[in-house]
């Protein structure tokens, strides 16, 4: 079985009102990538904003 990778990068400025929804959607998409697409390697940029959301989503899922 082939392992796949996924990289994240995105906007730096995210409105506080949108943060939780973007976090939850990102986390759901990562779960789908793991379960259905065999994606096991994730990389995210280091900027504030979406890069941070993606990183925190990955960390949360790893700790389950």
C-alpha cells in the first residue's frame, strides 16, 4: 500500500468568528484523508492563520 502526503498552507488573517468552523472542517478533511486515502504524512507551514489551524488539527488527531 502506498503512503501519501498532504501539505497545508493558506491565509494568515482569519477572522475570529470563522476560526472554529475552519478548524472543525480542516480536522474532518484530515480524518477523511487518513481513513479513505491512506494519507499518513502531513506538513503545514509555520505562519499564523490557516497554517496554525492545520497544525493544531493534525496534533489533535494524533493525540486521539
